[in-house]
C-alpha cells in the first residue's frame, strides 16, 4: 500500500499523513508504526525525517540519498494521539 506520494517543490517541505486505520495499523490504540519508506527519482542529495505530527523534528534522519538514487528503509515511527506522521524532506524532490 502506498500512503505517500510526494511532489515536493521547496526545501524543508513536509508531508503529513494519517497512519492509523491504514495497512493493518489499528484505528485506535497504536503507539508506533513500522513503515517502508522509499525515495526515487531524487533531484538532489537529501534526507527524510519521520516523526509524530506536532512533535519536534528529531536530529537523526530515517532515509538518506544522493541525486538520482532510489533508496528504501524500514522505519519505526512513534505515533501521537492523532495517528498522524510528518515526513520532512530537506532538499530536492523525492517521489
């Protein structure tokens, strides 16, 4: 299941997506989710950082790449009370 398809056009862009109730994650009571995160057709060296919506962005990234690469990583992300995850991109356009 693809939850996020990004078309980011500016540095430090964010996507916010609801994870609870999707792909086997319970609609209530979930405190974390394991996500397969992939960036492809990238236009610049960059990174993605995932975290619960409303929380500060952590210092460590979850996915790193160079321009033109396709990379994936299995990411465990804590869920806040709304079940929403924020995905922050630093540079370029991951798809």
